[in-house]
């Protein structure tokens, strides 16, 4: 079924005159910025994290060298897709190795990034969370004797590897990237300080923590104080739970964990406020 996000102009420009801070790393900001701009928003790009190599790439390279021994490779983010696929080609000089394993993607955005590289995922659960993938694997009978590789961030939730191990699978978790704080844009911080920003879009727990940490460092106050002056938009329940741990109740949560859904949810929120 088509949604307003497929053609934002069908509902006019509900975000005209509204400003939204996009906190994703610059290389990924476009996927959210473009639909927001289509709804009429002024997008203020302020990455709060940068994506870098992990401290040691050897565990990843060793896993790639024995890629044929795994039954599944699980990719939980677009960053993981880009870094892992890129490293496979760097180490193996070819992407043929990927044809010998099944690939699982957590969420439509991760699956889309796979398809953009010419690789079709074998499994994409409806529930775009680690919990959804656990249920999907359980329904497939994944367990004893199954070998699973999870290339991911240095720091990430342990839900998926822990559950798979409980099911009897052998799981190797290897770091494929790390995140480090990025210096926030002074001009955007000034806008936040003067109160001329309407919303902030948060797409992960790590980004949420980095955003509010940067705001505190800039002297804007604690998360509760900062969030009281903004519409806080969460991409999904995992991010929302991370926000609540920070003492922030998200104002809106996207029904699907995609950038298009998040943009549409923000647009609908302000459209309702203007009605």
C-alpha cells in the first residue's frame, strides 16, 4: 500500500517552517534528510558520531578467511553491510565468498543496503529488531550445529548472539566498525541554544546518548531539560527504550524502523499540531 512517504507532496508540506536536526553520520544523513526536505522541513545536519575502523581488524579478516564454514552471516545495520562487504572484497578480492553463506538482515534499511550492493538477503524478519530475528531463526530451526557470524559495531546489544547461543548455535561476533563522538556543528548548537529548532530525529541508542552528551557538554543542560524544548522523534522501540533510560520520553516513534517512516511520522505529528 502506498503511503504519504512514497509521495510527500500528496499531503502538501506539513514541515514547512519547521526545523529538524538530523544526527546521523554525514554519509548516511541523506536517507533521512531528503524525505524530511520533501515534506518542507529545514534540515539541520549535526552528526554526533563518526564511523571508524575497529581497533583490530584481524578477527574480522580471520572470519572472512573461513567464511565458507558459516551457515549464516547476520548484518544488523547499514554500517555493518558497508564495512563487512567492503572488507570481504578487500581480503578475498572477490565477493564470491558471500555466495556460499546465507545472509540475514535486521530491518528493511539494512536489507535495502544489501540489495544496493547487488546481494539479496535470505532472511529479513518483519520485526526489525534483534528479537524479531531471533524468532525468525527459531522458526527455521536454527540451533545445534549451526554456525553464525555476526559482524557488528564494537559496542552493541547482546540480545541476538546470546539468544542464538542459548538455541545451541555456535556464534562468532567480530567488530567491523566502531563509533566515536563527532564534534557537533557550532551553528546547529547555537540554534538549539536559542530555541529555534523544532525537532531532533534519533535513529539509535548510541546516537541518542551521543546527542544528549554533546548537548550537556555544550552547556544546554541534561536530557530532560533539552528534550523539553524539542519534539524528540525515535525510529523505533529499541531507540525509544534507550531514550527512556536517559530519562527522555520520545514524543513520536516511527511504526517501521526506516528513515522514510521516521520522516513521515514527524510530518504527521506537526500536521496534527497545525490542524
